C-alpha cells in the first residue's frame, strides 16, 4: 500500500480512523483486485501487528477497515501470550518491522469469564482449556470477588489486555525496541455491541 503510515503514532491514528469507518458502515475495502494479490504474493509489509482473540465476532481486518497485507494478526482465545504467540510477535518485530503492536481484547470474552469462574467460583475446565486459562489467571488475581457479573467481566477483560502487554514488554527484545523508539505497544478493547474499539490509556 503506497500511502501506508510509517510511524507508530501515525499507524495508531490510521487504525482509529479505520474503526470509525467501520462503525459508520463506510468501509473502504469490499473487493480485492488481482494486481493487489500479485503484489502480496511477492512480499508483505504490514504496518501493524494485532494480538487478538479468536472470537469469530472480532476480525481485525474488518473492524479496522484494513486491506489484505496491511495487518499482521496473531489470534488465540483470550489473546493469551504463549511461547508460540511470542515467537510470532518477535517475527513481526525483527522481520516485518511493524512499528505498532496492539493487544486487542473484547467485551464478553469467554476465556476471561472462564478464568474468573476458576478464580472466584472454583470451576474446573477440560485440560487444554485449563492450560489456556492458567496463562490468563495471573493477570486477574487482583480483581476482587463479589462484584456484579458485568463489572467483574469488564474489569477482567481490560486486566487481561494489560497482562498480555506486561508479558510482551517483559522480554528483552521488546524493552530494547521500545527504548529505541522502534516499537509502540498499546492495548484496546473491542465493544461488540457498537463495533467501536476503545484504546486504553
């Protein structure tokens, strides 16, 4: 894409504008021409990396109104940071050199709800699901029990985004790139009912 933004702040503004188009129902992208596919077959140069949830309602290309080749997307339930996810992030940083990284959670996340059930209500889950929840739980332990269900989950979703960000920034490579100004990491929550992406402070 010839007019792709180059700096992290410009990319962030680009994503905000794309989400605004999505919310208004005025997307830029509806079809992909063969020339674009031929260009992408040669190489990719995405301008942002999105670490998001696998939820079928949260498709980053759509909610940011981005075309093929514009976003490098890593999706896993609960937007957890596993070794495989971290390897994908490192690839994006070292080889694709995307200046902006976004951890994208969403309202009503089932993985976060299940983790809160495990913490506060002792619910057990099938082995592989529990393995996933064990990655989420450390980021939720400060959420006090006794909140209303909606408030508990809302706090949990945001806490989980921040926990994923903490894990990413704990790596030496991420710290070095951030210190050099070559990487910006932001968190966001997608509002399923409205289509709006809320970026965290």
